[in-house]
């Protein structure tokens, strides 16, 4: 294996998982804060808010998993090596 391709794969996989975790992490924190604020203002709507929050958090977490899949494919099933 070419050492330059190997080094580039390791760097790219690190960037992929790092960048894939930043966005959803910020989004999950913001969504949770807004949901808690909404529940504090309108306690009778807690069930609807909680359900919507959990569904949106699951979708946000799937973005991080996509980044993990890309990082693992670059590390172990690298298509750029011969």
C-alpha cells in the first residue's frame, strides 16, 4: 500500500467523523434547549414536544452514523488502494 494513500485515508477518516459529529452535536443541544423551554412555557403539550424531540434527535444522530460509516470505509475498505 502506498504510504501517502494510507496517511491521506487516516486523515480523511478523522476529518469525516469529526465534522460529522460537530453539526449534529450542536443541533441536538439547540433542539433540546428549545424543547425544554417549550415544555416550561406549555406543560400540557409535553407529550407532543417530547415525541417530536426524540424523532428529530434520532434523525440528527443518523447523520453522525453516516460519517462513521464513511470513516470506517476509508480505513478498512479503502477503494483508493490497489
